[in-house]
C-alpha cells in the first residue's frame, strides 16, 4: 500500500510540474515594464532602479547592506549587554545556540590554521553571519521607492556586484595578513578576490533570476514564486556562508 501511495504521489507531482511548464510556454508574459531580457539585465546591473541616499543615487543593494549591518550590530549589542552577563553553567536555548555557533567557527579556524586563528575565527564568524542574514533579508520583501517613483523590494546585499567584490577583497586581505605563508600562497593566485567575488555574486544572483523568471509568467506567478524564492534563499544562505568561510580559513 505504501509503495502504491508513493507512486501515486509521484505521478500527481509530475503531472503538476508538466502542467506548469506547458502553461509557462503557452501563457503570455505577465510582467510589465520591459522584456525578460531587460528584467534580467537590471537584476545584474541595477541601471533603472536607483534609490536616493543623502542626495546620491545608489543601488538598492547598498541600502540592504546598511540595514543588515545595523540589524547585526543591534543584535550583537543586545546579546553583549543583556544576554551574555546572564549565562549560566546549565545553558538555556539561546545560550546553547550562541555557544554552538562560536564553537563551530572557532573549531573551523583552529583546524585550518592552528597557529594564527584568533582573528580568523572572528572574521569567518562575522562574514558567515553577514552572508546568511543578508541572504535571508530578501525574504522580508521590504519595499522602497526609487528615484523614478517605482516601488522595489530591497534585495540581498551580495546580489549587488559591488557588495560581492567588497566581501571578496576583504577576505583576500585577511588571507594576505596571515603571515608570510598566507601571503605567499595568496600572491600565487591574483584571481582569488575575483573568484570569491563572482562566486558569491553569481550564486546569490541565480536565485533572484530564477524567481524573476517565475514571476514573469502569469501561469507561474501565484503560488510557485513563494516556494522557489524561499527554497533558493535558504539554500544560498547556508551554502554560500559555508563556502566562503571554508575558503578563507
């Protein structure tokens, strides 16, 4: 019975997927304001939608970066002032979570760099947390108004190529500062900051592009974008935080 039930469920799932694909091909685009090529181009270059910040026109990703940074700083201050002083011998849930996170990155730094790891553990903890929280940030769908009067959702900070390059260069600087060994190894490959930057940017952008493609067709723009958006965002948040911390360490 279980085998028959499983087979029936797979058939139903396959039928739904095939039907959605057929509808995506047959139903005309439901996106207004440009072709799918223009939508993809703007998702990469951010040429059309700019946000005013202190008299300057900036990409939405910069606003996201400031917001995410502020959230992390406020959370860190709250933990330092109100949570850490109340740590007990028998940890609670929040204390256990924080201790497990710190132990995870400390162990990663010590295992990869046994002799110089104090700053490394702090950096990969910060970078991993920023990538994870920054990627999940786009799920909030916070709306802002562009200089042209349009309404857009704030994206993940690292879906902007400038943010990805900044993270790649900082990570490269950490490797160069690890003493003669780290400097010699890093100088052998000048493409490392470019590789880190575009790995982050490409991976995070791919989720946004897939979601845009789904939204672009009326037949797929009702329930599926929620599933696709959450799935890609969660996967990128976990995978990219893990990949960058492993590469740097």
